[in-house]
C-alpha cells in the first residue's frame, strides 16, 4: 500500500491518459460513426465501465488496506443494485408502449 | 483516539479508528452509487418524453459538455496527485494540488450553472417535460455534490493549515479524496448515457 511513495506518480499519470483516451474514444464512436444506436450504446457503455474501473483502481486504490476485499465487494454490490434498478425500470416500463 | 498505532502504514491508515472510518466511507459510497442508480433509472425511463418541448439535439452543446468533462477528469487526476504528495509527507505539495483540484471543480460548477441558465433561456425548464425534469434532477444532484465537496474540502484545507499533517487530518483528506474521485465516476456515466447517448438517439 505504501509502495508508490517515492519518485514519479506513474499510475496516476497512466490512469489520467487512459481516461482521456477512453473519453475521446466514446465521443468519436458516438458522434463520428454511422453505427446503429444499439451498437453505439453497447460500445460507449463498455468504455464508461472500463473508465469507472480505472478511476476506482488507479485513483481511489479501492483494493488497498486491510479491508480491501470488503471495499471491492461493497462497490461491486452497489453497482449491481444500480444496474438492476436501471435495467429493471427500462424493462418494466417498456410494456404497453 | 485508538492506541494501537501502526507507523509502517500511510498516515491515514495508522489507527484502528482511521481504518474503520475509511471502510465506513466506502460503504457510504456504495449507498451513493445506488442513489445515483435510481436517478439514472428515472432518466432512462423518461428521457424521450419531450411533451412538445426541446429535445437533447436542440439543447446539448458537445463543446461545453467536453469542457465540463475535461475539467472534472483533470480535477480527479490532480486530487490523486494531492493524496500522492500526502503519502510523501509533503504538506505544501498536498495543499497545492488540493487547491488546483478545487479550482477545477469550481470551474466545472460554473460551466454547469451557465449551461442550465442557457437552457432555461431557451425555454427548457424543469417543468417543461418529463425528459427535462429527470435531466435537471440527475445533473442537479451531481452538481450539488460537487458544490458541497468544494465546501467540505475547503474546511479540510483549513484544518491541515492549522494542525499540519496528522493521522486525523490525513484521514479526512483521504476521505474527501475518495468522495471527489467518486463524483468523477458518476460524471463518466452522465457523460455517456445522458449526453452522448441522447445526442445519438
């Protein structure tokens, strides 16, 4: 946990560059291609999940500390509930339209 | 304060109390993920109900959205550098990056308020349509979090200035850092599913 206390903040710089690349990749896919709406949603949605995971690992050090495992389980569970809420709402409200 | 201090760990993890507070904050962030999940659910269901009002294509300016995104993403990066400097026990480095983070955050809030004022002048208010109600509630909740984060961080900075880097102030700094990164995580999804997805649809 105390491994990166000297020298250059390499993981932070790498995380920042990768986040920028992912952001502009999503922008390019969404506005500069002629793919179908569904395809675009899947691609930019995946890019968003990757970028969120990058932030959690490279900036927030989610897995560090003696409670690292609890922290990961807690965040994954939170995202699972959020996903079920969103996907379930879209699914149930799609009937009768 | 708890007695069993482990000086081999970074300042913010040195006491049992600190470790429990940090774990507790992660659990709070889990609840925050679900809070924003419910708001995303509302937006996902209502995002095409324009009620004759303006649509995302009429309103959204991709240039302004990108400026907001880059401001918040860069502030998340500089916040990471602040914690990095804290772990090197470099108080001035910590304060410098921390203040840059807050300035970028303030720039983000300024851009967002300007954007909202612009929308209202185009006749797109919270009462116009279900799409705009859910849009303003989701974005407004996120913007409120950023604004409160700036106030919270300012108070932590005052404590660092008065008391220096101790296990207690280091823990408080680490926790506001987690909060700040989390707000960028939420923004990634707003950028993707509110702005990009609705501009394509």
